[in-house]
């Protein structure tokens, strides 16, 4: 899985349209094998991004959980601590 794609479910405030689209963009780039598609493939990439973003938003909107929403700042701090521990030499 692409390391740049972050979980978007169960956060307060909920994931924005921009965050969902950014995850779709990363996914399409990963499976398409190019960060900058050729002009001939740009339309295919754009269509895939829009379809995947819409499907992702539908998924996020329909998920149900009994767990309280996570705090974005706390999760970011945890990720930063994990990264510091992993790269500490």
C-alpha cells in the first residue's frame, strides 16, 4: 500500500473532499506507475481519480463505528513519535 495514503475514517472533524481526492490521486499514481502521466494518458488518470474519490467518499459516508472519533492532532503526534523512533540512530 502506498505510504502516503492515510486512513480517513472516524476522525473529528470528518475527512474533507480534498483529503479524499488526495488519497485517490496517490492510489491512481501508485497503480498507474507514474506520478506525471503522459498527455495521452492524462484523461484516463483524471477519470480514474474522480471515480475512486467518489467511491471512497461513498464508503466513508456509509461506514458505521461504535468507537469514538479520533483526534487528528493526537494521531499526528503519535505518527511523528513513531517516525522519530524508527529513524533514530
